[in-house]
C-alpha cells in the first residue's frame, strides 16, 4: 500500500531526531535530578523512560516540520475553510482513494495522541483544559512555521490535532482509572518531609 510507504518515510525522517532526543534526555538527567531535589521532588526509572520516549517524539515531530519536501510548483497552498477536509474526503473515498483518510485525516489525529497522553502521565496537575491548550498551541505553531517552509497550511489540521490531543488525554484517564499504580509510577515524585530528613541522615 502506498499509505504504508508514506508512513515509513515519515518514520525514517523522525528517527534520527528521535535518537538525538533520547541522548539529550539522558545527558540532562543529572541536572534535572538536582533541580527536582532542590524542590523536594524526585524521579523514577518509569518516569525517565516515558520522558525519553516523549522527548524522542517531540524531536521527531520537529524534524518533520523543518524537513520540507520543497516548494510546490503551484505555489503556497493553504485552506482557511473549517471542515473542508470532510468534503474532500467524501469525494476521494467515493473515487476509491484512501490516501487522504489515512494520512491527512487519521494521521493528524494519531500524531497528536502523545501530546494529550504524555504530559498528563508525566506531570501532576495537567487537566483536560491544559492538555487541549498544549495541543492547540503546538498545532498552531506548526501551521505558522510551515508557511515560510513552503508547506501546506490547513485550518483543519488545527482541530484534528486538537481532537487527537483530547483522545490522548482520554486514554491517559482510562489508564489512570484502570491501572493507577502504573500511572502514578510515571509521574515525578513529591518527597515527604520524613523522606527528605531520612535522606539527609543517610547522606550523613
């Protein structure tokens, strides 16, 4: 399928930047531990693993933005009509063309699942509204950055990305409800006064 080949191309573009994100996250671990310790907080192996994966995703997403395929011969393409993608998909699916559905529609939703899931999993006090704001602002930033790169800008990407963020947050809530220990293990740790004083005595 051509769709699989396109997805594979995206993954190849994201992989090097994702590896850099993992290395960056590992290199800054001592610094982050010191900063957390000053605030009576700590980290765990589960938190660091999830943070590495999330950082790798963000780095890969950035790589997709900057690696433009070049300016199209038809000039800059943009769509400012909300839900235009619905009409376009109806025409394409009627003609038996599924590329737009898998890449432009479903791809824009799935790509932003981590932006709703990971922040809520990694940090405390990430509410549904905050998650939506993270997704919407990230999507808007991407769309604006694509203008000087000669890539298409579409207002439908904005609501599709935000929808993906909302679904990602819903997945986190499902995980937190069914596996609360797993969800708690991935967050930063708030140390109690007893744990802090015990750590000081142990250090002495």
